[in-house]
């Protein structure tokens, strides 16, 4: 085994339990509190800078030395390094994460990619990729090797090694069908190399679909491929799935996609279908306008400025569908109504464009003239298609540049001439017909009118195949099928493609309708009861119940992003604390195989929840949480994203801290007898008593001074772990003014060789001004990270208005708008 691979294997072969480590010692409890402190400081900044992330990461890195098996902390370091663009820190944090959690395929891939990226030449990088692919087969997950194979393939293509590129690309797709990037490259390469093989292109599109069944663009692409072969039932199927995905995500379907839907309906059910749908839409719009006017009249209000029912009309692209459908159906009355509405719509638009005050903002005179001509071109084409070349509605356009002048629209001029029976007009249309659907349509309608069926069919066949989503194509197909017993949309590939497309399973349809069709989510707390200082651990379990592997992560079928919204009920009277939510990324796996699940344990009260709970340790707490997958915000509240799930936990109880509600004399006695082992309990109790807003537990001013004096007398008796616990748990002097002397005692106690975590905590939590002795630039620390931390804090504190943890004066400033108390509901 080569040295590169063996080094990686050694890094991941240490077996350690992943997730948040159980902290039993006072030092581990204090280390967790230090992580919370760094998170709260970071979250004071709505838009954290690179320096803010580096400050947090320094604390994280030092805390991890006390929590070496804490994978969640390692992930926080990865995020902090990534957010500030520090490649060296990202590498170090990723390496630590892989040691702790070797099953994290995303971290594994990142670490390997960084190692290969360090190699100087393409040849060495390709050789390294190949070694990982060959010798890593027994160690690396197939999803990781698939991504490595794709990267190697793309590098081989850059080196003009097409054979190796093809082999590696095939390998990438075979190793992991959820590798969407590999499937997309394969589909693009096939389309480029074999443009005349629609069946092969469809198979590769199906592979791309299976790599991500929730990509609406892939569904739209397959729908178009089906339509191009005359498979309109399957085109409608995949178009419907794509629309569901778009509407679930964006909430509204783009206009063009809706027009495609109407044309597909026409292909499937004939021209009467769009006539009926568009007619119903128009009738409903006019009815609503009439209802608004009648409601205003009943209230005695003016209606002159309201939209009149007769002024409610279809958008011109839909009106074009209606005109062509009426022609195909032979419905002369509907055709008359549609052409009249189209003419009225154009008149309205012309009135707006002709008046600078009515034009859309920013529209220039030249642009207005261009849009005017486009409206005329559309209106003329509609009338010519219907053979109405002398209609009153279009006579005004006969003197415009569309039909006269140096550069008229040649198709429209020839079309009008042909309708008038002028010599040479048909020949001119034939000359213009290549690539112009209007000229082809003109030839078709003229041939039909003159009884030249074969000539008409020739043009109709070409129009049908030009663009299956165009209403012209639907019109041509309808007319052709009425003239001859054939479907001009079908090709020599249609039958084989139909068999393949129908084999695409129906559970894909269900996957676009409900997340319960392909995954399950369960959120639960670990255990059933917590001691006062226990971390709150939330277990999130996501399972793939689809019959195929599914990708996990952003933009993949199984979203790995969660927001957890906890609530805390305090005491026996049902007071409820609303807590700001916590966001978690379950970015551990690239994919889940069928029936496979990923279960992740996260520290759910690392931030706001834990801080708020710590202030109320004197009371019994009942905690619930709601986990929302792939969340987005609606009305200021997070809701599950499209095709995502939510899960509610059962309640878990946290026992009150007895010392936090003990008699005052007992608290003073506990401070006087405090040891390193009891320091976390004493620190937590004092914090709760100093900061609580619960009546009956608040201390008088004299009692607060007594507590401060007792702490000051005991601080020098504590060892490093006890001192760390007090430094990170006790509020600083700005939040509890009576503890200001204790802050000074802490500053005096620290020296250059002290515990780095203790110094880091003191700097972040007590360094409120640039001239704080803890941040003295002349001071030397044994750990270089502390010098860097002091420098960063000094720079940040130059902005006197900037909030930092050391400047916070009220407990609620660390909680935000939440953290309020109300009756439980």
C-alpha cells in the first residue's frame, strides 16, 4: 500500500465513538461552557466577519483538547475555517473530524481532495486519484470513490486523454448512481458525441433523474424529449412532476411553463381542451371583475377607475393559443371572439406605449417603438393565419414599417400578397420557409385552402416537429391528423423510446408529491431525564425508504439542513420560555442506500437554549423540540422546505439544581468550601441566583455583595479546572457589577503558562476594552494561539459600538427577542 493511502487509512482507523462526548469531569463541563461562550459571542454579530469566526475557532480548538472525541465540535471548527477561507485551518479541522468520525464521507472526500490538490503536476494528481480508486476500494465508501473518479475524469479531459476520461466517467457513474455531477457530465458528453440517438440520450437522462429525482429541470428535459418523439402522455407526466416540484419550492409556476402545459393538454386531448380551459379562465376573471364593481356600487363607491369585465383579457401568448386552437377545431365563433380580444389587447398596449407617462419605468422611446412593432407583428400573424388579411383591426398596420419601407417583415409582406392571390408570393414564402414557422404556416394554410393536401401535409409535418411546445406545432399536428391517418409527431425512435420511458417506475411520481414516499424522520432526546448540568442531546434519524439510493445534502432529495425550535417550560405552573432556534447540518453522508438511515446526535442546547436554561436552573425544566428539515421562513416562522419533513420530540425533564434554590446560607457555605470538582455546580448555582428573574429567588443587594465577597475569598484556593469553571460560568462585572472585583482577581491570577482555555475564556468574556491587561500586546503567552486571540480582540474592540460578549450588560442581550416568559399553551 503506497504511503499516501496508508497515511489516510491510519488517520481513519482509530475507533472513537462519534457525536458529543459525555463530560463527567469538571474540566469537561467547563470546556462545554467555553464552546457555548464562543458561540454566543459569535452570534452577537448578525454578519460575522472572518475575524469573528477566527476568534470562535481559537476557543473551539483549545476546547477540543479537553473534548477530543467531540465530533460536533470538530464540525464547528470545520465550519469556522470554511467561512473565513482558511485552507490550513480547514485541513487541520477536517483531519481531526475524520479521526473522530471515520464514517463521515463528506469530510473524508474533502480531506483526500485537499491532499491530492497539494500535488504539483496533473500527472501526479492523476496517479494519486488512481491509487485511491484501486487500493482504497476496501477502505473508502463507493460514494467517495465515485467523486474521486469524476474529478480524475475531468482532469484527464483537461490533459486531452479522452479514453481515460471516458473510462473514469463510466466508473464514477457505476460506483454511485447518486453522483449527479457525474450523471450530468455523462449525459452532456453523449449528446455531444451522438446527436442522432434520442434513445441513448433518454437513457442517460433517466440516469440523471435517478441521481436526483427532485430536480425539476431534469423532469422538464425528459418531458421535452418525450414530446419530440410524439410521446405526449409521458411528456405530460414528467411535465406535471416538474411543475409540482417548482410549485412546492417557488410557490408559483413561471408563465412559460404554464403555456407549455396548455399546449401539452392540446396534444393529448385535442384543440377543444385549451379552448375550454382558456375560456373558463377568461370567464372567471371577468366574473371577479364584475363582482368587485357590484360590491363597490353597493357601498356607494365610484367604479370608473376599476377594471371593467370586458377589459379582462388573456395574455397575448395565450390568446395566440386560443386563436390557433379555434382554427384547428373549426370553431369560427370562438375564432372571432379571440381575434377581437387580441386586437383590443394590442390597442390597450399601444395606448400605454404611445404615452411616455404611461410607459413602464425606464422604457426608452426606441424600445417603445420596437415593442409596438412586435405587437403589430403578432397581431398581423394571428389574422393572416386565420385568412383575415383585410380585417378592420389590422388595416392601420398597412402603412407601418412592418409592411412598407426599406426593411419590412418579408414573411408578413409575402403572406399578405399570397392571401391576395398576387403572383410570386407563394414562391417567396417557399424561399423564406427554411427555419421560419410563420412562412411554413402560411404555406400550409394556403395549400389547405387550395386543396393541395400533400403539399399541406409536407409543411404540417415539418411544423409539428419544429417545437412540440409551440401552439403552431399543436395546430399543425391537429390539422395533419384531420387530413390523413397519421400522427406526424411520431418518429422511427418513438416505439423503442416509449417502451423505455414507460419502464421508469411510478414511485418517482409519488416522490414529487410527498416526502413520506421516500424518507422518514424521527427526532428524540437521548434519555428521559437530565441532571442539572447535563448537555441536552438530540438524536435526529433520517431513513431512505425509497427503492434506490438517494443523495443527502443541499440540493439533494434528502436535505441535511435542520432548524430545531425548542421550548422550555419552567416550574410547575407552566411558564414557557421561547428560545431562538438552533440550526444543524447533517452533512455526514453523501448518500443513503435503500432502507439505510443516518442517525446523528447533536448538542441541542449549545447556544441560546443552554444559556437561557442555565439562568433558570433553580426550577424543574421540561424541554420539547421541533425539528424542521430543509427549512424556509414564512411569516417570520420557519417551516419545512419543499418535500421535507418535521418531527416533534417528547418532553424531557431537567432536574433543578438544588444549590440554586437552597437557603442563602447554604450557598455561601458551598462557595467557601468549593473545590475544583464542585466548581461547576457552585458556578452554575451562583449564575442562576444572580441572573434569575424568578420572584423569591432573587438576591438582595446585600446578599449579592456577600456572594461576591465569598467568591473573591475563595478564588485563590481553586486549581486550574475550578478557576476555568468559575471564569466561564460566572457572569462578568458588566452583567453583575458586584463581580467586577472578581474579574480583576482573575486577571491578576493569570500568567503566561496558564491553561490556554482559561486564558482564552478570560479574554473573550472579560476583555471589553482594547487596553485590558489580558489583551496587552507586550504580554507573552506560551500558546501562540492566545497572542493571536488577543490581537483579534483588540482590533475588534476598536469599534466601541460593536457588541461583544464582554460588553453585554443584560442576560437577555444574549437571547434576542426570544427568551420571554408566558403561560404555556
